């Protein structure tokens, strides 16, 4: 009697649960795969993709949430059932039986959802067939090619494989062929359009352990270009066209043309820096780099164009003044130098009165003497009035021949470049 009482009080022995008794778990060694020592056990897989959470170009990876289901047969788990119904269990029974050791190749992070409880389901049928389902979020690498960015299409894949069992022990296959992969109808991404999902299979070889069955979840992502048109392409076009305004400004207006050129160059540099900041530091040229650098070259050449125009204009002005005998003496000053001082237009055909030039630059003296000469119609006032009435004609007549050609050549070449660019990449 004492021995019987001691056995009842022995807490080190835990009675098996009813489910374990029904499945005879204590009678088998589940550390071994089903059919150990025989032919490889077939394990079917099907996947339902719930969402693609993010695509990162900088890290070259993607994050996906999916339902992963395994199908296999383990006769050790067969049980008698009068109604031939299956039994469903949660994750507590998983640790006591054999399950396939499928893992995600090239994964960086992954986890099984555990709210409110661990999202694991095990269903056992009377004949020993088993369904094992998990809800998983996984982040995996995607080897992206940005040579056509942002007009690119990226092909990514999530790969599944057994870690311990090679093809001699475990045969991994898609349970229902191409129909084994299904997706949620409402999957959408902010920057990408999902073109297709497909399932495929293959073999992977490791020199130390042999050949393994590998399954692939393939999907193609085509990038939405409208965002980049608004943020990169359209501003670049506007800056290039804005730089052409310089060709219509008088060649002697040095502050106006130089300021316009420097502003457009700096703006293009800002656009290029903003695009590069959101991209990985790849060693090859991207499609957007080609467009932005060519646009930057057009803006830069517009500045160089005015440098050539200004230089040739200065030489021309000096030659004309030398011919007229006005380039000598203490107060000899050409039209370009006068422009740099007072910011006013000086035509080479209008005689320059140096005394009047100092009067115009000294605003206080001009205002003081304005009252005394208000009724006097001097030749200088006549010249000013004639200039005001014919500003457009004077600007057109005094533009350099380089400006005339630039108005045609720059837009024409840029239009041809855009035609070939969009035709090549789209």
C-alpha cells in the first residue's frame, strides 16, 4: 500500500495528454523522419501571400507576410476514427513530433506571428496525413539591377529549402503545381506595380552535404514612373529650358545672364543630389543619371556659351572704339566696362559722354540738378527716349551671332536627346 501511495505522489512522472495517447506519441521516436532509412519522404508545399510590406532599394531586400503550409504523411500519427474526421492542434504539439525543417534561403529576418497566440496550426488525419500551417513575416534579399532605374522592372524571389535533409531523405515539391501559390487580391505597393507571381522549383548543390530540393516564389515588380517624373525629370526639363532664357537677354547684361546661369547650375546639382541620396551606392550608371547628367551638361554649356559671347563682344567693342579713336586717354572706357559699373545698356552706335556717365552714376547729384534742367531738352534725353522706344529692336540687333544659333541648336539637340532617351528605356 505504501508503494502504491508513493507512486501516486510521484510528481516527476507526468501523465500523457489524451491527444498524445490517441496519437501514440510515446510509442515512437519522432527525432527520426518518417520512413527513416527508406525512400525520401515527399513534403508538399503551398503558399498564400498575404502582403508585400516593403521594398527597399537601399538595402536591396523585401518584406513579405505569407501563410506557409506543409503536407506529408507520417503513419506513426495514424489513429482510429469511426467518423473519419481529422484532429486539429495548436503549436504545443509541434515540439513533440517530426516536422519538416524548411527555411528561407537569403533571408535576413523572419518571425512567426504570436498575437494573440502563436499562429501555428497542426491537422492530423486518421490515415497519418498531416497539414502543418504557419503565418510568417520574412525579409529576404532581392538582387536588384538599377541600370534602368527608375524605368526598371525588378525580379525577386523567395526561396524555400530543407536545412538538414538532402534529396536522399526529403523531396520538397509544390503541392498543387502552379496553383500552389496564391495571393491576396488587394496587394498593392506605393512605388511598384506587381506584374506576376509564379512558382518554380530546382536543385541546390552544397559541396559538403550534397543536393537539396529548392522551391521558388517568383514575382516581378514594375516601378511607377509618375513619381519620378514629378520629382526629377520635370524639374530637370524646366531648369534646362530656363537656362535658354539667357540667349534672349542682351549680351551686355552681364549680371542678369551670369546670375541666371549660376542659379540653374546649382538647382540641377540639388536635384541630382536628392536622387542619389535615396539610392544605393552602385558602381554603374543608372538611367536617371544619364538624363540628369545630360541635362546638367546643357545647363553648363549655356553658361560657357555666354562666356564665349562676352569675350568676343569685348574684343569687338575694343576694335570699334580703337577705330573711332575713343580708346585712348585717362577716361577711355568701353561699353562693356561701363555696363559693369552702372548696369545700364550702352550701344556702340551711341556716342558716350563720359561727363554724363559720371552724372548718371551719382544719383544724388542727378536728383539735385534735375529741377534746374527739367525744361531743357538736351541731346542725352533725346537719346534715352529713343532707346526706350526701341529696346526690343536694339536687343535683337545687338545679340551676338552665337546667341542666334544657340536659340535653335540647344532646343533642337535637347528634343532629339529626349526622343532617343524615352524610346530606349520605355
